[in-house]
């Protein structure tokens, strides 16, 4: 099993969710996060005053998938979250040793 941590733009959530549902991914956890990458935020104008937004609001999706579904899930997120501009986000992939469904006691891929 693999865990995908996807940092995306908030307005892209519905497109990403739909793309994942279409390939059979049924569960995910979403968190509102703030951060910056290479761009280090941006400058905005408010009531004539210029100020810097250092930590840009993003969404973090956490998705655990079976090994066979990793490439399809990565492709779906990348294609649906992309705008072609700086700040589209990142996808991090890590291994998951085990999973357990609390209600039924199912383990491994059956639990996801």
C-alpha cells in the first residue's frame, strides 16, 4: 500500500475528487493547510496598501491506495489539479506498512 499526500489549490478539489472517483478511489482525508514553495508567497494590494502573503492557503489530500492503483491515482491528481502555473502543488508518495479498519478488524488492502 502507498499513501499519497497531495497539496493542491483549494478551487481544484472538486475536479480532483471527481477524477479519483472515476478511477475507483473511494476514500480520502482533506485538510486545510498553509505553506509556500519556491515562490515564497505573493504580494497583494488591499485598500491601497501592499502586503505580502507568505503562507498561501492550500488543501492537503491524504489517500491510501493499493500498490496497483498508485500510478493511476497520481495521474488522476496531476491531470485534474494542474493549471500550468506556479503553485499547482506537489504529490508525495510514501509506503504504508499496514492498515486496520476499526469497525470490522479488516487488515491490509481490505481495510482501505
